[in-house]
């Protein structure tokens, strides 16, 4: 059994949460006592933070639409297909015909990488996220 | 937030506007209520009688969409009482006289009529706010999700500057950020018109630094905003999209347009942890690792950059989004997509983003992260902003005028629909909370809040479902009779795909912030006829 210190994945408060891990399964979440925001406290979402991680509804493999329906494929195939489709869009209708939505649920590093991909890789500033929603 | 969260409990007055804090930011609400326990006065501006409004010393239950008129009324009352902070105004601000002259021309009785709040209540709130030495204003999307959202925020800033309640530990203007990393996503420039750290696309020095480090050209024209992309329609300019961890098919206004736009794309890739309504429309779906399966940093409302740690390896064939982006980047010949750790990415961020200049992983490991601006390795981080001067130098007063929302009630649509997060137990489009057994148990389905008076007029039984119609669509939803909403106003959330309330909402938005008007939409309510 291990306790891993992380930050709650729900709202913008940013509570310090320990995830209780047993055999690579997250089995509980509880608050850090000294973290400046949570101070030994969590809301109902925070206390149940771990529940969705092992939900049976999680996506577990890449999917590609083949003759109308989403079909499991390898990572290589999904990535190659996506890169090719984005390149085709760029060549045929221009970089500004591509739109990228980043995520307020992902890390700073991931947001940085995605805007870099949009600006440096694809050549468009069409990148935004849900700050307004 | 200009303040830190912990500072809220030290304020003398807390003015909360457009935020249902106890449900949406429970730990911030806790600091607010701790302040009240210590003797602070609480003023709540909200059309709904939220839990916090029930605890308030003054609750200003305004008509939805009249925030500017109300704040102008408060400011006029402060000037009438001679409670403005003249020293702060003369030393730290400019163009005060213009605002003052405008406020003197206002008719306070007219303001009472527009907002639906009695003049004595407005004056009471003004006196409480202005007499204190330390007052904090917390606001949330109830202020920004209007066609006049930018002006609403400007009005709030005027109020804080008028009383000198900024630049100090227990006074300030605090927007509460909704998602765990919405602050960080903005800081990292997942935005169409800036580079990381809010450096303008037209800032020549910044551009040069980015182009040197990235070793490529950066496009200069600002891009499209989220709603401009998702509402571009069948004839739109957007032909391909990559969507990471968002669900616009449920969260954006005027959903039919969003669906039309996404369905006609030549290519749509979605990366998410669940097969969301948006992912179901995609050509390619990437299974993303959840927060527990990856490391990295996120930035909270008080600008605190904190480390998240990996608890377990990705389940199934999932991969972290950072990994997916770099794989795509390499295939697209994007320079600099070969980082081996998150710490290494943060080094590049701190190199190019002055406000993150001192954010290094070894420092973030210690204590509880650092609050930006943190300029260099020796900088301790910043607890509250604008200590000696504002970002632009002097604070500028700007006149804000009341204007009616995009849609006003009329005979055919006599009710005002307000939407927002509707429960302590759910979150946004509920992809995560509805996969948490206990949270679903607590709040299993969507409810439309309706006042008893309206419920009686419609002859509704308790819990009876109704049809809600707007000019754009209709949904069927169960009702709950409550005094949380005033007569003539109904409220529901956008958590449940079974009740896609955003099929009804207006796609009119603030011309500057592009924030849609989720808080005011005219609807009609009909009993469901029994066939």
C-alpha cells in the first residue's frame, strides 16, 4: 500500500490529495492535513476522486472510424492516420483551417506542448480551451 | 485571483458575486465562511438564493443581466457617502473624474427599477463594503458569462479601485477559476491571441525568443476562439480539429450548431479518458491517461503551480496526452518534440515565460508549489498582485453602462433561464462524476429549479417533468420547487446528456472575451401533456 501526493482533478481550488494505491489500483483519496488549501478537508468530489479512474467505461485502446464505426486499432495506425489527416488539411485548405482545443483538465506541460504543436508544427494560432465555459 | 485563497479569511468584508461558491469551490467557500465566523461581513450578489446567499448579511438578488447597473449604483452610493479612497485614487489610478461625472448623472431610482433591488439595500451594501479597511471581491462565471461580461468585470474593478481595495493581503479582486488547470491552460497560452505568459503575438522581443528556441516561424495573426471554431457551421473555415479532453457537444451554447460543425469536418481527432459525446463523433479517438496515471504541474485559482504525481501506470493501452502530442509532433516534423520528462518541458517553459521564470521541479517538490509571478530561481513567488503598481502602470477607471442581455423575456418566452453547475456532487459535463458510483447516487438526474409561485401557476405536481422551449430548441426535465430561484427565473445545470440544456442557450457572446451568455436566455415552460 502506497500513498501518493497529488492535486485534486476537479475545481480550481487545487486541494492537496493523497491517493491510496494498492497493487496498481487507486483505492481511496484523502486530504493532506498541512496543504494550505485542503487543510485536512475535502468536498464530496475530492473524497471520491479515485472512483472514476478504474471505471469500466474508460477508453483503453485507440479507435479509428472504419466503414462508419469506431474500431480498435494500434497506436501506430491511429497516430499515423491523424498526422496524415492534419497534414492533408494543412496542404489543401491551409493551416488556419485546422482548429485545436486544448484542455483545462490537462497539465501545464501538456498545454504548453499542444500550443507549441499548433504554432510551431501546424503554423496556426487556432488554439483555445474552455476558459469561457 | 489577486489574493491567495488563505487570505480570504482575513478580510473584513467579502463581496461574492456570480459565484455559487459552496458548491463549485467548496474549499474557497470554507475560507469565506471562516472569515464570517471571525466577524467579517458577507455581501452576496446573485439572482439565486444560494447557500452562501442564505448566510449573507446582505443578499442582492438582482434581475439576471443587470450587474453593471447594480455596481454603478453601489459606487454612486459610496461617493454620496463620501467613502471613496481619495488617496488611492490620486496616487494609483487615472480617469476617475470621468467615471465620477458619469455616476453623478445616474438616477438611483432608475437603477433600483432595472435591478429589482430596493435603494436602501443597495446603499446598505455600499456602506458595508466601503467602510471596511480590507474588502475582497470574489467573482465567477455569473459575472463573465454575459454579452456584457468584460464590462461586468470592469465595473467590479472600478469598485475595488474606488475604495482602494487592491494591492494588499486581505483586499483584492478574485476571479475563481472553474477547472483544476484553467489558470495553467491560460498561462501556457492555449489561447488564440497570446504566447505563453500572456506575451502578445505582436511583442517583437517575445516572438524572437520563441522563434530562437523553437527554431521556426510563429504565425502572427491571432487565431479563432473556441466558440468561433465550434460554431463555424457547415460553410465554416475549419476543416479539421484536434480536441484534447473537452466535450463541446455538451458544454457549448446552441448545441445544434456545434454538432453541425463537428459532423461536417473532414477530420476530427479526440483524446479523452471516456467516450464522450464529442469523442463519439470523431474519426480517431485516443485513450488518454487520467490524472492518476501521469505526472506534471497544474496551476490553481491563486496562481499556485503545484506538482501532480503519477500514482499508477496508465491502464489498458492508455497514454498521457503529453506523450500523444509529442508522437504527433514528430510525425508532423514539429521542432523540439523530444522531451524525456515533464521537468525538462518545465525548463523550456521557465526559459520562455517570465512569470514562470523560477518554476523548476526541484523547487516545486519542496513546500506546496509556487505562486506566479515567480521571476527567477531565487524569487519566493507572489502571494498577492499589484503591490506597488498595476501591470499597465496606473489603474484605469472605465465607464460601464447597463445594457440589456441579448435576449429579454417576452410573451412567448416569459421565463429567464439561468444555467451553471447545479450540484455539489457533479462537475461540468459529468464525464468524471457520473462514473463515480457514490456521486451518482447522491444526485442521479437533472432537475429544473422553479419557484413555488410559478409552479402553482403551471399547476405542477412535485417533481413533475416539464418541457422547456427556447427559440433554438427544447428539452424535457424534471422540476424541483425551491425558493433558490425568484419567480420568473428557472435554473438548471449542463451536467446531464439526457437534458442537453445547451440546445436552448444563446450563442450571443461578449464581443471582446467571446464568453457566451449562459446566464440569460428566454424560455417558455409547458406541462408535458399526457398522451
